[in-house]
């Protein structure tokens, strides 16, 4: 989907979560795609086990609510190289 001019966040992981939230919201409005990719392994770990990332609980709760709108949500790791 590309990038969007998002506001500066506390950490890089906060920015990754914000970008994922934006991508999910955009896909819900404009497509039937249910697959997402990232180069951030920590982001996938956060989605897989949100209880282990309590510092991000507010952001992860929003992401969880959004991906429940998909019948088959999947996020995969794609290395930058």
C-alpha cells in the first residue's frame, strides 16, 4: 500500500504498529486482501503474543479489533534484502 506521513512515535515499534493499523484500515475500506507483510520480526511477535508486550497494550488492542474484521488475517515476515 505504500507509506503515509504518520506522526513521529515514541519508538520504532510504535511506528510499525501505527503503520500496520493504517494499512489494515485502508485495506478494509478499499480491498478484500487479508495478507500483510512486514520486515519487522518484533511486530509479528507482538501480534502473535500481545500479552508479552504490555507497553504496547493500547495499540495492540486496536490492531486486534481491526483484524477480527478479516475472516483469514495473516501477517508474514519478508526480509528487506
